[in-house]
């Protein structure tokens, strides 16, 4: 079940951002590094995107995806054992309840069997807290686990 939840998290991120041509980047006033280090591996910035919400296109966060080797192949990214990092850099204050609602919507729209991951998903949601403008959420995908 843990692997299934990890893969679903990756599906959500990968469906949001794949580029392959990005170098050090700035978007929405947020600058992301060329590289990040995860578990002793140097990862390169693979893509960057801006998440907006509502019909008003309110800016929520800038997200960057780091991989050991750049790729445009979503299937390869999701299934690869390589180390990965996702950084969500929030550009506004957001309450925990709103964040949880967003995660629930994303998981439900990308998974037809929530019952299979319900326990792990509830554990994941227990780590979610209010965020302040400028705070990052960092997800490191290392072997068979995700570190937040």
C-alpha cells in the first residue's frame, strides 16, 4: 500500500509538471535552484509550474520537480527508482483545511479506489499544517518512502 500511495502522489505531481528544458528558473516571484541534493544524490531541475485556484486564477504555489536525470516521460518518472524531489513554494497563506481539501480532490480525481489507500492517505494528511507565504513543502522520494 505504501508504494501505491507514493505512486499516486507522483502521478499528481507529474501530471502537473513535466518540462525537460528548464534550467535555473523563476516563476511567480519564486526562484528555484538548478540542483538539489537528496540522500547524497545531485538532482537536476526537470520542470517548474504555477498552481492557481478558482476561476479568478489565484496563485497558490510554484512547484519544481527535481530528478537524477531529466525526463519528459511521465511513466518513466513515476516508475523509476531514482531519487526525486518536489518543492511546493507557497506564494500565499493557506489554512490546513484548504490544503487538505485540495489533496483530497486531487487524490480522488486520480484514484478510483481510495479505500485501498485510506489508512496511508489519512496518515499523509496528518502531516499537513497551515502554510505561510514563502514556506516550502518538500517531498523527497527515496527508495520505498516519501519524506515530507
